[in-house]
């Protein structure tokens, strides 16, 4: 028996797979650009949702993963810089109000402490009398 071996023509399959891969990468790039333009948070969830791809895909593609992690880190650093540069926002009146509230609380605690010391002295006196 003679066997015929057929050469498989997979060039179209390979070309289609390559095209799909490029389209996914392009969608991710466009999604990142859109998120940056709209000043939205950059993270794997947001990019995956905007691009219509899975988070697994983003984690497996090292270039995309590095890019998202870098953008996410830059965003965190920017947030920290803004918080440091921004004053606390409390006015003198607000600070005075806080001080008054704390002074009132201190007076209440001092009065409670004085009463407890008096009760302790009374209890010690009664205990001494019972000896």
C-alpha cells in the first residue's frame, strides 16, 4: 500500500491568528490612550474592560503588563505629590473650633478623674475602717 501524505496548508490560519493578535494589541493601546485622555484610573480591570480583552491576556503579554504597571505607578506617584502639595484646607476658625472641642473634652475628663479619685478615697476609708 502506498500512503499519500498531504501537505497541510496552514498559512491562512497562521495569518488569521497573527491578524487577531495585532487587533487585540491595537484595541488595548486605544483603550489605554482613551483612559489617559479621560483621566481615568489605569489598572488591569479598567484596561481589560475598555479593550474587551481578558485580564489574563494583559498579564500574559509582558509588554502590555509592564506598560500598565508603569502607568499605574505613575498615577500613584502623582496622587501622592498632589496630596503633599495641597494644604490641609483647615481655616483658622476650623482649627479654633477643634481646639475648643478638645479643651471641653479635657475638662470633662478632669472632672471625671476628680470624682473617681474621691470615690476611691471613700472606698479606701471604708476598707480601712473594716480592718
